[in-house]
């Protein structure tokens, strides 16, 4: 059971222990507060007392858990946990998850929000940071995760946040309609490539010109192009004896890692670096900068209310 919880919540053993303690203490505190409040109400009928008690603890539990989570250092986890729970209860997160049947996707007509699709192929660490950043944003919503690899970690992240998923296959993507009708039906106005390893077909590039961003783990124009992703990039940077590396966030065009650069950030390459150690510093830059640059880019688009 504990292994399943660690996998579901993407936490380590120590954090899982803190989360469980928070649940336990928060639940006990909720019960104590509920009894204290009930004593002040002087309700005679047992059935009414039970219903009232249930209402009280339902209302108190989120507050108690949040309060307990602060000294345990788990406030960010419980903030997101309660936010997802609230959306499920209110029905806002009941949209069906789109897997191999994208026709289940709802058609959206609300133009007050820019609806963003994240394309990802792997574990999804950047996708998670982006989704967390835009939770509750008044103008931007992460509305869809598009993935080309069944079983990829990003699918679990989408499920954690109740975000619909569109699983795509190569034939239709490259030689069919590129899933453009499905993106349009979902109201997608902006695309973010966050570790997506397929080249984008021309149909999508044309439809989303100026509305599609990619992040590359090097300082373009160096170390870009076909096959240059992940550790292949870091290996090339180290082999070349570079003194610094970094990230490049750029618009997407018809060539690999070629569109106009919007932002770059750098980090040092130290003499004893390995691809793994350099990758960790690059990931820190990605997690720090990608979501704010996405936000700034979307809010600068014509027609977006700022």
C-alpha cells in the first residue's frame, strides 16, 4: 500500500511519513474541534446531532489539515491535494480522460481563458511544474496533456491533476490530420512542448504559429537539432569543453530547435561534471523559468485580456 501511495503522490518514504502524520493529526484535531462545537449547540435529537457533527467535521477537516501541514513542511502538497479534491467534488474535474478515443473530448466555448496543451513524452517533471504554476490562474488553464508514449510518467501527473489526456500515434500524427481537429475541439489556443521527442508536423506549426513553445536543455544555436535531447545534449556540451550551458525557450517552426529564441538562462559547467550532474542544474533552470516565460508569452498575445 505504501509503495502505491509513493508512486501515486510522487514522494519519497520520508515525505510519505510526514503526509500520513499530517492526515492522522489533522483528522484527530478535526474530531476534537467538531465535538467541542457540537457541545455548544445543545441539540437533543440524536439523528440531528449526527448530521450536524458530520457537516461540522466536513467543513473543518480541510482547515485542520492545512494548519497541521505547515509545521510538517507539507503545505504545498496539501494545497494541491485539497484543490484537486475540491474540483472533483464540485464537478469541475469530472471531464472524461481522453486516451485512445479523443472523440470523448468536450467542446469548449469559454474564450475568457487561454487553453494550453502540454505535449510530453517522458516522466513529465516540467509538465508538473507548469501545471502547478497555472493552478487557479485567472487567464490560463492547462486543459490537455498530449503524449505519444503509453505508460509515460506524464500520464500519471495528468491523472493527479484530473487533466484530460490525448494519446497519439505516429501514423495519424505525421501522415494524417496531426490531431488538429481534436486540439481545436478542446479549444486549445497554445501548445507547450515539454520533453516531447517527435518533430511537429507542418499542419500544427501553421495552425499554432507564434502559439507554440519548446524548451531545449542547451544554449541554442549550439547543441540543437535531430537527436539532440536529454543526456545526448549534456554529453556533447561536456565533450566540447564548454564552460557554461543552460536552457533556451523558443518558438517552434519547421526545423528542430530552430524557432525564435525568447529566453535563455545559463549555468556553469564544472570540470568534474557528468551528464547526470549537469542535467540536475539544467532541470533547476527549466523548473524555475519555463512556466513564467509561458505566462509572459501568452499574456503578450493579441486578443488576450491582460
